[in-house]
C-alpha cells in the first residue's frame, strides 16, 4: 500500500547566524577593506518577504567574506548588529550541558522541548532553536527564523537558554496572575544576546573569539519584564507553530541518529573550535 503523506506543519525558516570575530566583513558595499566582524546576520536574497521586512525595519546590509574551497566568496547579509532580542519558541533545556541533554531519556525530552540538537560520532555538535526576531516583530513580521550554532557554540547557546529559564521563573512572581494564570514560557519574554568577553578557543594554535552571552541582568523588575514582554500576536503565532516546531526538532535529531549514532556520556564530548557557527 502506497499510503498518503500529509503536508508538514513546520514552515521553512531563515537561518540566523553569529560571527564571533573570525569572519571579516565590510559595511560599505563593494568599497573598502574587510575587517574582523562580530554580529548577528541573515543572508540576503533567500526570501522576498523576509527581505522586505528587513528593509521596513531599516536594517542595513553587510558584505561577509566566506572562505570556500578554491577561494573566498563575498556574500551580502542583513546586519542585525552585535546584540539581538529573540523570542525563542521552546519549553526550555532539560539539562545544562549538551551531553546531558542527549544522555538517557533526555534526548527525547530535548526534542519534545522544541530544541534541535544532534551530535553524531563523526560530526560536531549542532544546536538550533526556532524563534522570532524583535526588530522584525516590530514591523509585523511573524515568521520563524532559526538560530543555528555548532561545535563549542552549542554550549554557549545552551547556557544562554538556561539563563533565560531563570528569568522566566522570576517573571512568574511579577506577572498579574489574574490575567496570566499559566507559567511564563520561553517565548513570552525576549532573550537578549550580545557579545561576551574575548576568549581563546582551540588546542595548540588557539584563536581569539567573542562568543555571545545572555544579556539578562542578575535580577529583574516589573519594568524590565514589560520592556521584554511579547506582543499578543506573537503569542498566538507561537502556539500555532508549536506542534510543527516539535516535529522539526525530532527530525533534526533523527538526522544524526540515523547517520552516526549518539555519544553516551560527557567524556565523549570534545568541543572543537570552528571559525563559523
């Protein structure tokens, strides 16, 4: 019996990337020297609706030089700056480390939490989350983007998500329970990410990088929560997308399981420095 497929619920999502200082870029298109670049960016020309929203949000374009086999390629990207606010659609990490997130029954729970995490025996770890971008939400663009990292940056993103969970717990004590009786979920508060301190990554020949970190303060008050709270339209969109995001996360993890298997303990996890995320 051939059967019949159903159209997948999860929509395609543009990829949000972060340059940690090893990439070079120039902000005057076609002119000037390339310099080390730290910042968040999305490639231009992948989606007409996204490009239109970027222009409406008055975001500028930066040229990033990518090293390719056989030579370098200059690619235009929307420059989101070195700091962004993300409304991350996930129920949150189930463990504070990548290895812990994949060990035992946590691998299934991680996918059910809407976190795309894979780490096969012959590949570097990869972590992706689906989210809404604050500057685009402000102009009414409510399509998901995908924040993707790999290698050592998986720990960095996971740490930021754990810190965001701390803020959501604090928000539970600040909201009006008569209007919001449920727990504050991750997408209801914007997660601010920005450059942390310079670090030396790698073994032997190390490289100086600038990983991003959560920019949440140690404590928050009601005013901070109001300034980072989601619009009602975003909340409705996130609820509509949630089942599709969970399915996407399951498929993201399964791609690694089928090809390579999965490490079983933290000792197997050896982060490797990479220039690109």
